[in-house]
């Protein structure tokens, strides 16, 4: 079986983890936490970095730190993972959806301005699968309407927009270190910002809002979102190789594109835009509208031939839990729906070998031609 993802852990990971064990620093108090935070902030061009337990925690704390609450509207993509909407809904705010672009699969920025009302508080930008959102127009809209910008760069480790690192845009940005990301800590996440007060608030929120002088007296409700020293040690070792990992991913993407270019009944990832080259976090395929097979059939057939796959995100307007809350009734997002209905991705983890890529391509031709 060729898995859809397998991380690459053959750098300093063992050495750093052994140091944690030998010194006894395995909790969230260990020295690797600050080292990882400082190095990560430097890598993405931010002043402050706050390590947390996962990417969802990073989003939750960021939204809370920005003071998004009841009645506030947050403009966000319809096509994304449900993590992005959780804290917005829990805070009593109102998610306002934007459909996808058909080629980049990112949010259609041309739709943003038409969604703004007097209640709009923030724009949540989510970079999807390998290409970043076109940020300059988004930032200009945000400045004009005095909106906050939250940048979810969970899938964008090492990616850049017009030469500037993803994760450096807007008021606050978030990352995930789940095992399928370019940098993994097993589970983990990072919040980055240039705003000292936002950074202080996020540090407090990740640590149950303990106070310096009255530790067990709380003025605010927070979470235990702390990252452990073990996770940070793993992340630091991975961060040391980020440029190598990005190069590996782009080589994988180029080889897949070359091998699959003759398939006329699928849409391949866009290789580049005027502002970025694809980083191929995952290598996605979208079946043509006239395909004789549906996604479930194709994924099943690939699985029977030893090829791991994953479906694309289910858009927010189709999520049963959100429908039960009365959200997005009668709303239509045709591009997001198409991507979900016809999209899936194939093995693209960092440990993937060239011969495995060629085998995946061979089986895809067998299934789709």
C-alpha cells in the first residue's frame, strides 16, 4: 500500500527527543519551546510566535484574541476544513462564505467586497492545498473597511506570496503541524503576529489564562493549548530542513504533472500563478464534469490497487452540523460544491519515493483511461 502521507523523520528528530528524555524536560516548560517559537517567527518574518497543541487551537485562540464575538461577521471560504469555522460559531459570530476559484481552488477574492456589511469584523483567509490566496487585494479591502485579517497558513510551510513568506500577512496567522504538513510535531500548531498585545493574549489563552501573581485566580477563560517540549523538539528538527522539504514537494508535483498530463478527464493542480509557484502540499485531482466515474468509485478502485487517497474538503454550506444550526440555508457555492463532489488527492507525503509516484501514475491511467 502506498499511503496518502508518510512524514520524513530522518534528521535531528531522534537526537532532540533523546535530549528531552535525558534532561527530563518533556512538558510545556522545556527549552525547545522557545527555540522553536523564535526560529519559526524568524522563518516567516514575524515578531512573535506562540506554540500551541494543534492548528485548530491556533485558530481558536487567534479568533478569541481578536475579540470576535456575538453578531460579528467573519468572511471566510466555503471550501475549507471545519476547524476554520468552529470558534467563529462558538463565539456567537456569523460566518459569511465566499465561493472558490475554479483553478487555484482558493477563495474567490472578487466576491469579498460584496459580502461586507456594517457588522463585518474580519476576513479569514485560508490558503488551500498548495497555492496562496492573492493577498494584496485582500489586504487593501481590509484596510479600506477597517477589517481584521486572519491568515490560516496551515498548509503553507515554506510557501511565499510575491516573495514574502506565507504566515506574514494580516493581523495574525496560524499554522498546523499535523503529520501530513511539511513540518510536523505529530500534533501541534503555531500562532504568529507582529502585535505584542495579541501575542500576549494568545500566550495567556493557551495557558488557561493563569495570572503571574495570582495563578489560580482567573479573570478570563482560556484553554490548555500548550505544546510539549517533545513536540517542539520534533518541530525544530523539521524546521531545519524546510527548504529541502519544499524542494522535494515541488519535484513530486512536477513529476506527477508530467506523468498525468495526458489524462484529459481530470483537472491537475495549477502549477503557478503570477504571484506564487505551487508548493504541492497535496497533489489534488478534480474529475471532469462528464466523467463516467464518481470520486468514491475512483478512490475505491485506487484503494483496491494499493493507492491511498483522501477526499477534498466538504464545504461549510454542506456540513450537517452547520445546517442543523440554521446556517447557510438556501445559499449556493457551486465551485466549492464541485471541488467536493469531484476532487480527491493522491499520495504526496514527504517520504514518497519516485518509484511510488510512477506506480501511482500507472494505476491512475489504468483506472481513468
